[in-house]
C-alpha cells in the first residue's frame, strides 16, 4: 500500500490573513486607548469609534472562522489492498472525506468509510485500486 501525502499551501494564506487583521485592528485599538487616556476626551466620539471597531472586529472574526485546517490529502492504491487507513491527526471524529479517481477526476462513491479513532480514517473498497489510482481528501468539520 503506497500512500503519498500532498502538502497544502493554505497555512501561508491563513498567516497572511491574520497579519492583515492585526495590521488593521491593533493600531486602531492602541490609538483609541491613547485618546481615551487624555483628559479632555470626547466620550461620545470615542463610543462611535469603539462601535466602528467592533464592526470591523466582527467582520474579521467571520473571515478567520472560515479558515480551516489544511486537509489531509493522499494518493492511494497498490493493486492488492482493499482497506486503507489514513492518519489525519485532527483529533476528532468530525471529519468529511472525498475520494476521487486520479485519472478521471470523478468522485468515487463505491467505498465504505469509517472513523477508526479520533485521528484515523478508514476506507474499504470492493476491489483493489491500481497504484495511486485514487485520491482522498479528509477535512475537519467546523462546529
């Protein structure tokens, strides 16, 4: 059984988004705190700015919530085995898997799939697939 893991580029994208959030929100909060410490501050004006920051924060929180851990992906098949175990290491049973044929890029629904442990996903096929003929992508569900 040959299983090859593919590496996703998503962590780099996530890091860039988090950096953008920090560059936008953190300086605005620091400026707001500095102004609030001044003796002749207009409290009503600060309240308006705090509300605006809360709106920005909620928008960024929604963007961050849409980020997922990169999926576990692997090509599999060896022409002999019909059972394949994949260690995704998401530490949850709440995962979703998609299996497709590498040659045709069509989703394969002819498998029995189960979560063996919090970190292992099992695929059982009726017939052994050729070497690296199939691909599985396992992702953690958000909840």
